[in-house]
């Protein structure tokens, strides 16, 4: 039986362990069956390699079948990807992916534009020529009477420039004004018209031959995706399949231009994305000329060229795709290097290869977010989806549908809308005027939330800074809209207008142009210099918020934060929509795919995931597979440490963890550990704030100096970009001291210690194999802060608290009660939970613990001690109403846990014996 199984997966580069064979068989069978499966394999058991060899072998076997059989088994249908909403890709790429659209006749495009409610630019210019002539013709007489307008039309060097015509939005008519004619999406893709159904069917028939089975593999971080590619290269399957890796612009950008490199240095993905799109849409002028409008009027025109030099030559993109197809699968570093060598964009180059790929490797966001899928052109129909690191899938999924806009962004958007409206109101048609005024009504209403009282004008900075007390509150969508008296606005029609009219680009473009020409840039300097991004980012944040308000009332909550801004440009208050349910979102993915595989090191409790993402699926119809660990029992020493060296019981609960007694006792524990534990020790704290508090206390008391006599101390940095450097230095220190002559009296220490944070970069995706993690110390139970209003809203939703329940029990109510930093209201909610809400809160804590302690054991010969430092780990029933936390540990740790020790002396003795034993038997 074992020989048959091994033959079934010949690509596995080593002799597989029995648990790996079981895992691969379970995955292969689940792909045959289809539907949803959850596969659990502890970190360090070769999970990634097992996924590759099983899933890709299944794909190869399918490809080798006769085409008729394979398509019949999966009921494959031709793919049709709607690219109309994808405005974030260059022209050459749209042509490459949807070249059939180029065959639409110009006459038909004109008809479609008329159906949309637009009139052609040619007609608009002809009808409004006289009005433009009055505005854009500047004579000496007008200079005396129109100084304000002239200030907007002057460059810094005094040269005359004419601003306006290109920013005037095309005339727009609503459905009623266009006599009920059905709307159509831009780009000629039908929404509700049946007249083009036959054309769509013909297009599907033409593309049928291109449709083929794909596997989409996604994980949380780019480093995990690169690691997947490295594992794939170890197998023979790498040469049999077409593989493409997708990533973010931040990771892929090779534009060395000054403007873009400045944005890259910020490390802000949103701003990088915006700058990339601006470079595509903004044309760089090299030559300018004047165009006569008649009657003496003139307007300055410029000859444009593509903004981003990495997208100018289509030939280089073809070369990029050709070289990728001729090489083994490339990771992010390889793709960036190739892009730099060819001098073309690897981000768009890899995206263009998706239609022909067999395996697409991509981040969570790109697959789970519907807008990202549409933008990338991902076709999930009857394909395979494998989601790795799926332990927090439900929360990750719903967080992608959150939206947020700050008070300063609202100020900026409203300012630009007003300026644009004042400038063009006499030129705008009734439809445009009405929708722009509606946008101003909404932004004014949203801004009013942050004011102390209703005023006719916008709240100024003094009013914002003079807010009473900073606090957070929440309400439903309907409560929010009714409280602002904007419940009568049709948000669906407004969003359709925003999309089809291109109004946000017109308004932000005009505002940016005027600001760049004006000498007085006070507003621009004070508001737009903040880290929140450009004017366009503010408009996009507004659109995301409006889109969120179209969700069902019970799907989420509006969070209102009235945090005061103490520095100019600093984020003050904000509005945030928090999605609470992922069931409908995930069902869109499941309903399209042939199979969805959730994989991870620890997926328990699986029932919570099922109830939150696919409650319609009976438990007996979902495949769940879990295997043990490959390491022998003697390679791991998990111990619940309830008391410190001085006999003090460890209690790192919310109310006790900051006491000097707890911090001092923890310091004494570390002083003892560095004497008995060789090489590297990783200590996990609940937050950066608490780690900093403990570090400062140790430094002041001299404990830190005692620790550093034996081991060098490193701290996890807050900035993710700095983590790699710290980890390298940490590893180099351990390697150097481990290889040093221990008899040399000049070597006083024996390794290093890393102070890390649960939920930080170090706790997920970083491998502390061998000497980097001989001991993992988990300080306390890292329960999330009960003062987090968003978390408490999720807890209430999962528990099933209805609005009626909340109204009957005021202590549950968060509105105007749960102030920022006030944990008591959160504790009241948690104490009121009896079922799923409390279980969810506990699971968040233990999932974080499991991820952190799983960083140490990475292969069969690895060994490490795991110390759970808190009396609650050892007690029979945990403090308060919470359940015993060790029941939620992974089975392979739980079965070996030493849950009770009489005193710290016993712990020290166990550690001494454990490391002596593994050193003597020569385990590396």
C-alpha cells in the first residue's frame, strides 16, 4: 500500500513520512470529490511540499486525461472575465487579455455611450464653444475684473496657462432622464441589456479553447509565496506546468524614477498603488502648443507621452513573458531581477500571464477580494483554490471588506468638490450638478459627525481639536443614515454615476492642477502633506465607504472615532465600516470553484470556521484531515510554568501584568533560563506596548544587565521593514557564539534572546529552526484588548446579540459608552456572553499562542522547549469564566505537556535534563 502511495506522488523529492503520504492522499481525494476540505498538518512536517506534490500531481493527471473526459468530470465551462471594472491596468494589457473588445465597431460604441446617458465630447465641445470661449479667452480688459480667475490660471513663472476644459465632466443623464433605457458598463460589457447576449455567447465560443483547469494557491505574506516557489522547484512538476507568481506593486516595482522612488521609501502600499496609476494616466509633456478657439481665444495643449518608462514598450513585455515561460518557476526576487534586466514592469508582466497559467500563486487579498479578482481577471469557475495559513481565514476575509475615511480626508474631498462645483457650475448639465451636489451633501453630513454642533459652514481645525473627549461609538447602517438625514439618497445610482462619469479623476485632477499653479498652497501644504495619501486616495476612501453603506443593515457596523488631532496633518477622527459576516462573501468563491482547500498548521476549532464561512454545509459533508507531528516525543518539552524562581505565582491577566512584582519575577525567570538554555531564546509578549514597558523596567532595575551577561538581547522592531535586519543579526550572533571556542574565557555569553510580540511579524511566517529557537517563552495569555470596539462588535455579532437584546440590557450597549481605551464596557460584553462569542474571544487568544510556539520545531531532528508562563495554563479551571486554555493547544503539544510543576526548581531541572539529553545524542 505504501509503495502504491509513493508511486502516486513520484514528484516528492525525498522519501516521504507516513503522515505526509496520508496528507497527500487526503488532498488528492478531496480534489477528486470537490467541495470544501480542511487539511491540518503541523508546521515543520513538510506541509507545503505535500500540498505541491499532491495538488499538482492531480492537475497533471487531469491534463493527461482525454479532454472530453476531464471537462465532463468537472463540468468545465468557458471562462468569461469581466474586465470593464479594471481601470488599474495599462492599455496594452487590456488589449492582451480582452483583444476581442477591439472588434467592436465605432458605431456600436457610440450607441453604447448614448445608452449610458453621455453625449460625445465632440458634441459637448461644439455646443459649449461659446461658453468656453468666454472663459478661456483672457484679454487686458478682463485682467482688471477677473483677478481671482487669473490667479487660478497662472504658473509660478508667470506664463499664461489655461486650465479647465479637460476637467469638465461629460454630461450625464440618469435612468429617468434617458427614458428608462437600460444602463451599460463602460467598455461595451452589458449589464441589463439582452440585445447583446448573442454577441457574448459568440465571444464565449471563441474563447472556449483557451479555458483550462487552474490551481490558485494563496497565502498570507509575500515571503510565504516565495517559499512556496522554492519548494516547488525541488520537484519535477516545476518543469511540467506553467506557473505565475502575482504580488503587489510595492514588491514588484522596478521604476527607478525619482518621483516613484520617493513613494517607495514611504513603504505605504496605498500610496504606491496610486502613484503607479497616476503614472499610467498622467501624460508627461515634452512639447506644448497653442490652439485657437476662435474670436481670439486660445488654449494651451501639450503633446503627451506615457508616464511610466517601464510600460512604454510592448515588445519588452512580450520578451518578459517569453523568458518566464522558458525558465523554472520564478519567485518575487527573480521576477524583479528579470524586470530590471529587461527594463519592463514585472507587476503587469506577471499579471498578463494569468490566462495561460496552470498554477497561479498569489496573496490572500488578490483572491479573496472580489474587486481584486475582477481587476486581475481571475476566473474561479470550476478551478481549484488552495488557501494556506487558513487559521484566521474568517477574520482575514471580512477585514478586506472594511472601509475607512478620516476627517481630514473628508475635509479635503469636500474642499475639492466645492471648488470644482463653483468653477464649472455654469457649464455642467443638470445631471452632473445634481450628483455633485449630492456628494457635497454627503461629505458635509459625514463631517458634521465630528463637530460639536450643526453649523452652516464646515468645521474648521479649531472645532476638531476642541472636541469634548475622544471616544469611539458604533451604530448600524440604517441608524447612521437616518441620524444624518441622508437615508433618502440612492447610493446605488450615485455610485454608478461616480464610476461611469469619471468624476473623481476630473475633480482631483482639476484640484491638483490648480494647486500646482497657485502661489498660495496653504491648504495643500497643511492637509495633503499628511501620510494619508493624495486627493485621489480621499475620493477612493469615500467611494469605499459609500459602497459599504449599500450592504445589508445587519452585515456590519459603522464605527465613529472622535479622536482629537494634536498635531497638524495627524489623523484625527474617522468613520469606519466593519464587516461582521463573511458567509455571503465566501459563498461567491465556493459556488464558482470546483474545490476549495483550507490548509494550515492548526485549524482547530474547525466548527467556528464552518459556522462563520459556510454554515450551509453540513459537518458530515466537509472533509477534515489532521495528522500528527514528525518529531519524536523526546524532541519537545512543553511546560506550564505557574511560579517563578522566588515562588511568586505568575498572573499576567489584564489587571495584574503591569505590577512591578510580576515584571520582576519574569525577569528572574529569564535570568535563570539564559544559564540553562543554549543558543537562542524567543520571548513572546502580548503587545509592543507591554514589551516596551517590561524592557524599560528591567533596564531600570538591572535585570537586563544580568541577562546580557549571558545572552545578547534583541527586540522585534515595530516597522516590518526593519525585522529582516534584526533577525539576521540575531541569527549571526547565535551562529558565531555556537561556533566559538567555549574554553575561551573571553566569550562570556552563549547565544541570544529575542523579545517578540504575539501577532507581529516574528510570530507568523518566521522559522526559528535549530539554534534560533531552542526555547520559546509565552508570557501570559495574549487575549485581545476588550477596549477594541471593532472586536467587541464582532463578539456581539457572533454571540447573536440582537438590537432588541441590546436595548433591553444597557450594559451591552456600546453607543457613546465604550470610550476609546475603556476596557470595562468590553468586559461587560464578554461576561454577558455564554456561547459562541466567548468561544470566539478565547480562540483568538489560543490561535495566536499556537502560531507563536509553532515557530520553533521545523524539522524531524529539531528540538525545543516551550514554556507557557502563567498560572492559568496550569490550573484546572482558568480564572473567571473562561475555559482551560491548554485544551486548545495543538494535539502534538497537548499530549506532551507537563501541566503541573511544584516549583520553579522542578522546571529548571526538567530543562537541564532535556538539553543535556539532546546534546549527548547529537541532535542538530
